[in-house]
C-alpha cells in the first residue's frame, strides 16, 4: 500500500467542477485582488468563527506580522511565545526587531505552559503569542487572565487550528488577535498562499485593513507603514467553496484521529485533547523512542511520516543571538526528539488506517 500524507489531490477531485467554475469566473472577471470574492470570504469567515472583524491576507506569516504591526511592536519589545512551533511564530517577532521570549510547553498538549508565563513577564513585555499546535488551542482563559492582569495583548497563532473550539468558541475569536493560514497543507487550505487575521477590537481591525495594503486608507493616501499583504480573489473563491464543507472535513479528520487512537498500541504516547476543547487535527502526532528507525521502516512500507518540529526555536542558529542554550526548555527539547506525525487527511480509509497502525504497532 502507498499512503498519501495530506492527499491534496483528493481534496481537489472532490469539488473539482465547482473549483474550476469559480476560478474561471475570477479569471474572466478581470478583478484579481481584494474584490467581491475576498469580501464574501471575509463575511464567511466572520460567520464561521463568530468574530466579525475578519480580514483575508496573503499568508499566515503575514497575518502574524499584521497583528504585531497593528500593535506597533518594535525594537526592545518582548513577546512571550513557545519554542515548540513552526519558525514563522518567532520569526515575525524578530523581523520587527522585537525579542521572542520563550516559555516551555505542557507535555500533554504541546502548547505553551500557561503556568510558566507569568515569570517571563517584564516591563518590556507587549504581548503573549500562544500557538494552537496540531489543531488544539492552549489554555486560553488562563492566558487571557494573565494578559489582562499585566495589560498585554494576546495573539493566537491559529495557523493550525482554524475551526477548533475552546469552551464552545472558535479559534481566532478568543483573544486580541487571531492569525491563521490557508497554506495548502493546513486543515483549510487554498491553492497557493493565503491567510486571515482577526481582531476583537474595531480600531485594530481598521488599522490592519489599511496595513495589508501599504497603510493605505484612500488611494495613494497612507496613514500607516504597512505591507503588501493582500489576499487574491482566486484563493478567496476557492476558499469560499471549501468553507461550505469544512465542518464535514473536520468531522472526518476527527474520525480518523479516533481510529488512530483506538488502533495504536498502548506503548505509543497518543495525542491528548482537553475536555473543554476540540481539535481540527492539523496533525496526528504521537511520541515514540527510536524515531529515525521507525520513520525509515514505515517509509519502506509506503507510509510517509513527518516531524513537527525537530529543532525547537531556542536552539535554531538564527536565534543564537538570543542567548538560549540546550537545557533551557527541557519539555520542548524532549518532545522535539520524540514527536512523529502520521498521515492525516479527511480521506484516509479504514483499510489504510489499519495498515498504518498495524505496521507501526509491530515495528515499535
Ligand atoms: C503554517 C504556520 C505558519 C505560517 O503560515 P504560512 O501561511 O505558511 O505563512 C505560522 N505558524 C504556524 C504554527 C504554522 O503552522
């Protein structure tokens, strides 16, 4: 058997006629950037998340940048985040000259350990940037309470969690800012780069709306230093189609995850989803010893796996100037050595899941 990790081809086939129709409509309309499709998409995002300040933008990375720029984050500011994430989280902070301050993760959920945040706060702290890793949101009530106590913003890096819920509220609607990605491999993916940024506050929303188009408030009238961060109508049109069936995609991912949990051996550390939240299963990530050997053997059986992520941020060469060293965040370091993501997409069939789990259980 040969297993497809994300099966983007199947996602296309499933709605091929509709995708081709809407794409053709955009091409024939000769309106390509920030037009009707993008406006519709933003409205759909608001309905879906419950947050009526939604803006389409060029990527998840740019969504994070827009939020940080709207807050006027700059040199000497500190932003508290997790070292166990994709590079973009800490990179956008550093890009603006600010300092990422890392706080170790909770070993059960792989998200920032809220109980360790307070001790990292200084006079320079501007915001907390938790990441909703693998599709599950962190302890948002605790994080929001700390932010309120110290008058900080909370920026949710929701690139992997669009559609997830926390106490009934959707990801991107639980903090000062929510930033998500529609990169093809994310749970809701488009056919190129795309993202969205959400604000709880009208003023931030207006500012980001201008900032994603070079700070422009009227043609050639610029009130802010912004960026080229627009979403194109082709991607918005595709996303409008995909969003209509996204709930059922989430349920199918959920069903795949439950089958993995049932069928995997007890000696594998499986994902833990807290009772008050749901995951969109951006990844189904387990923990094992002897990862290199297991990945190699699975690959030989036609089962692709991935590591999210092998090197925590504080040990990345690009962040060596921050002065962290091995041992600073032991939970992140241990998880970085043991995590392994299994194929995850809505189309995995029972027989494929059986094949994957049987193979993995026997070579442990
Ligand atoms: C994918 C991802 C991003 C960046 O999104 P892009 O759309 O690729 O720019 C940021 N943070 C996390 C946690 C991600 O997984």
